[in-house]
C-alpha cells in the first residue's frame, strides 16, 4: 500500500532542492510514484508548437512533480513545518500536528 504524508490541499514547505524554503499548496498527490505537484514550485519550461491553425505556440511554464520526501506539512495553527501524528477521535483516525496538537483538515 502506497501512502503519502501529504494530501491534496495541504500547505507544504520545500525542505530541499532549488526551491528550498518556499511554501505552496499541494495540487495533486501521486502515491504510486511518491510525488506531489505543488503550486508555484519546481516550475519548468515547455516549448509548445502550434498544433492547428489559429493556435499559438511558445514557451509554457508549468509545475513539475517533486518527490514527497522533499516537502513538509505546515501546521495551520502554529504556521511551522511539522511532522504528522495520528489520533483516534470518535472512531475516526485524524492527522494532528506533533508540535501543537492541532488537527489537519
């Protein structure tokens, strides 16, 4: 079973690589490849040719996937990068901040 510590919609901090220190929101999580696409992080340029008449070509900038191990969740309450803990409340497993105990959505 492939699982990630981040989910779609989480705010994360990049902890290594060319975008180290930047924060962004997870747009897509890919558990099979252990990668995530984060808004505004790991921007790559793609050269696109016009496919049909009337279309415009050019250089398109888009986010590329980044390994999930290079990002860390940011707590919504204390705004610090944190590890995720789990608690069981009302029979449901819940993700919580290890530092302040605040539950993640």
